[in-house]
């Protein structure tokens, strides 16, 4: 509990406006922060793909599934998807 988990460097398809979106089985279980950054050593132009990262800070114990989808915001077409399961336990002091 209180630990943070990183999902890092998910590649987006910049030219198609695809971004990673997520849903959590219990939205109250985590505080989530996102960041977007261009890949290293790449010239930045319109449509350049970038990396999207997520930081999940556990707020309560339990088992939670986070479902990620690479989508265009205006479309329901999913270009890619995957699931991550977090098992959060009480910290022993």
C-alpha cells in the first residue's frame, strides 16, 4: 500500500492521433499520473510518435485490473490493447 508502479514508454502512433487510454477495475484504488515525451534522438515534427508513461500509486489493498487501449479519441477502433493486474498488499512495518 502506498507503492507506485510505472508503465513506461508505451509507443503511440502520432500521425493517426492514437493515444493510450486506460480503465481500472476500481478507479478509487490508484492515483494516476501520465506523462508524454518524444522518443530520444528523434527529430520532432508534426505526427511524430511519442512515448506515453503512467504512474499508478496504490491507495488501497486488493487485486485490480488495468486495461489499456491504443485508440483515436473520436473512434471506437482499437489499434492495440493489453491488461495489467496489480496485487496490492498491506505494508509490513
